[in-house]
């Protein structure tokens, strides 16, 4: 028996998933962290490095929401309050999300609680699998593309992008909204508004065009609305489901991470309408219910208790205060960049500022800003081909750090 086992190991019967081999080496944010460490090691200085790069919240949880988490944990320590698996999420929370964000448009079994929007975006690709045509905004959040590669819907890296993915350029020239004629029929369309990284927010007319395109071409939109609570302009839609017909062609992914400070707590949700069908008429909602029950045992009940607190009247006020704080940071950064003569978009209805450096390579600009100002940013090239001459500045930071970073930029 030992000899047989030894032979199997020598023959290497189990092979590597080829989709993993297709991934371009190095996820963006660990690469930034690596370059920061290398810079700090080779450039000792009394001037500390400030990060305006990663989209990770910095402010403590606000009191009412935090109290909800504490109460939820304490309740689990009682016989009456203990609860176990809640695969799709607490019924009360799903109903509350439908009420607060969608005007009760969706039933509880169309709302699925998860451990975060990024996790859902990765899992959703499993519904469609190998051979699915994919279109993404360019630039876009890396998980849209990497998740498509891992599922087999896209092939190997080909210099400026992955084979099998249609990139939809969002540039200054087109107002950061893509030419939708590039979308192929029967495609999965990844779309984010407010956009990460550009900070641009699509208008009602633009999202209506997106829905019309999806319906006419038999596409499904995966709509990432994780930053919707930063929108202050009442004319701008916060949800794809504000657009007529969207429930027949869209899935919306949302998150408590940025508006409630849950980046470490981990909680999000997806809305998968019952009206959404595959080409053969089968229910996407039904498949997502089945898939979620198979690969996911539900989000933390403690985190869900915090979310319930975040969605009552006092919690909603705290979310407003927290997002106002980060938008205040964004305003400071935009003003500092304007003083340098750098044009940018975002930062008014979004926590990200997309700064333009025409003709420059974004990694070179990243290195220059780090060298000259001791400030970490995010190179736009990490978000797609159209980002190569841009830098993303993040408003997620302590106010004193943001103010100091802006003073450094002004003193150049």
C-alpha cells in the first residue's frame, strides 16, 4: 500500500487549477504594501509615511452601532438569545434592508446577507461559470476581473488585459461612462457607481441606458453599490433598482463596510430579484439560494445585530455623520491637488479622488509621490488599462493625517 501511495505522488495525479495560473502575479494592494515596505527600508527618514491609498476605514465605530454589536454578542450568551446558522441572514435584517434601501420593493427571500460585497462578487460568478462573456468598466475594482479569471470566464493575461474580457473604457473624454455598444450579447456586465476607483457617479439617464442595453442584449448586470451612502446629490441614483426594468436584468451588491465602518466586522448583502431569469427561464434567485446554502453558512449573527442598529433612525444618522467625515477628507485632498494644478474627478459624492497625470505611467507617479511627499497612493494601472495615467487618492484616513498630507502637497 505504501508503494502505491508513493507512486501516485510521483505521478502528480492532482494538477493545479489552470485558472489560477492565468492570474497576473500580484494582487494590487499587497503589491503596494510591498513597495511601501521596501521604500521605508531603503529611505530612512524622520518624516513618517502617510497612506492615502487603501480604501480601509480608520474611524472607530460610532456609539449606537457599536452598542448594537455588544448587545448582539451578549444576547448569544443567554439561552433565550442564542442563535446558530442563519444561512440567508436574519429575517428581521433582510426585511429592514428592503425597507430602508429599497422602499420594501423586495421580499426578504430576495435579500441575501453575506460577509461582504467583495465575497459576494467572487461567489456570484459561480452562477455563470466557464465560457460566460464578461464586460467590465475600465478602470474597475480588481475582483471583477480576477473573479472572472478564476471562474474560467476569462483567459490568460495578454499585456493590456485578460483574454475573453471586454474592457469598457471610462475616461475623461467620455465623462467616465462607457460606450455600451462595446458590450456583447449575453454578457455579464460588472458596473460600479459611485465607481471605485474613479469616484464618478452615473446619472439616472446613464443607468437607464445601461439597463436598456442589458435588456436588449440579454445581459445581466452585477451592480456594485458599496459606496452609495456617500452620494449627496439627490438627483443621482443610489441603486440600480431605481431604474425601471432593472429587476429583470440586475443583481445589486451592497456593503456595510464603508458607510458603517464594518471593514473589519464584515457584513454585506446582495439583492437577487425573483424576476431575474436565465435564457431558459430558470430562476437566478433559486440558484443563488441553492448555491448560498451549499458554500456559505451565513454571516456573523453579532455583525447582523450591529447592522440592525445601523438601520434604525439613530444608526442611519451615525452613518450620515461618518460618511460626511470622509467626504470632508476628500474635499481637503481635492483642494490640495487643485493647488498643484492636478485635475481630478470624484470626492464629492464618493470617497475616492481620481487624479490625472497625462502621459505619465501611474507606477512612476506613485513612486514620485512616495519619494517627494512620503505619501502612499494607488496607481491607476492596477485597476485596468485606462488607469495607467491616473492615481487614486483615498479619503479613508484620520483627519490629522489627511491634513498633514495636504500640507506636504501644498508646500511642494
